[in-house]
């Protein structure tokens, strides 16, 4: 009897290990570089069970979020599916993704929350990113209290006659 049980246990183990997804099957995606920024937040809710959510972008794992945390993801500009899953005792529970379109001018905000026992990702309003501008050339300003006269200023043109100035 014990021999049959051992044989069945080994056969089940070998059969089930072939169904497991291995991390080596998918190459890791780098979300630290990219032209656009997506901020994903795990909002607190009374109906949530407090478990962490694993964020995915276009089907690739991007990171883990505990309740109340946020993650900044850098992705290429364009359309993306931001979704996720929560681990459970029998595998994982998939949360349907939300489709967003990212641009280089705005930061996208996506929130994960549980409403009426239904987990969901929702897109929040965009936030404009600060634009890097060239610093305008500012003219030099004389220190306070100092007075300037035409003779004190310098010009790039060469003149043949000296400047006639009078000071009061």
C-alpha cells in the first residue's frame, strides 16, 4: 500500500512541475529607463484584504506594491496595458489591466484599489512634467547702491573718440 502511494506521489510531482512557469522563460524587463513615466499606486480601501499586488506592464512583471505604496515606472511612449495579480494559496488572482497612452509631456497615474470586493486598476488624471528649458541670458546687474554712468559701461564697438561724460 505504501509503495503505491509513494509511486503516485512521485508521478503527481513530476506531472505538476512541468506546468509551473519558470522565471527564466521570460526575460526581465527594465522599467528604470524610458521616455515616459507611469506612477502606479496601491490605494488603501476598507474592503481590501491587505495583500500585496504585483504590477505588470504589457504582461511583464514590473514590481510589488504593498498597501499605501507607489512605484514609478519608465516606459516607452505609446499605448500600454497596466494590470497585475495577487498571489493566493492556489496560484494567483489576475486583476484586469487598464489601457493607458503615455506621452513625454505628462506623467500618467494609475491606481489599484478594491471597491465592493472587486479589485481594479483605474487611470487617474495626468500630471504635466516640468520641461527643461535653456536658461535665458540675463544681463548683469550692478550691485545695489552702486550707480553706473555711461563711462562705466563697456561696449564691444571700438570708437575713435572718448566718451564725454560728466558726473554731478
